[in-house]
């Protein structure tokens, strides 16, 4: 029974980190372009929230003393008119 619990926990952990896989690479590329430095995957994962979810499109986000553009594409689509 313990093995099944561990297997489920491992599966959830791996699936969760893969959900941000493309975003991690986008964060690494944005930091490389704006700051000319490389960022580890673990550090990029921590910045996904700042650069994709909580920032205002068009603004800059401080990443280790460097201004990186917000990666959120828009602040919300208006449906209807």
C-alpha cells in the first residue's frame, strides 16, 4: 500500500513540473535576452508566476536585479461588445 502511495505522489510531482515545461524555457530565454545571463531551470520555475501570472502586460519584472519584460500576452480578452 505504501508503494502505491509513493507512486501516486511521484506521478503528481512529475506531472506538475511538466505543466510549466514550455514556460520555464520561455523564462530562461527572456532572462538570457534581457540580462545576457543563463538561469537554472529551478530558478526559472520560481519566476514563472512573476513573469506570466502576476505581472501587467508591457511592464518589466525584476529578476535578480535585471528588468525582464512581462511574458503575459494580454490582460484579458473582452468578450462581446
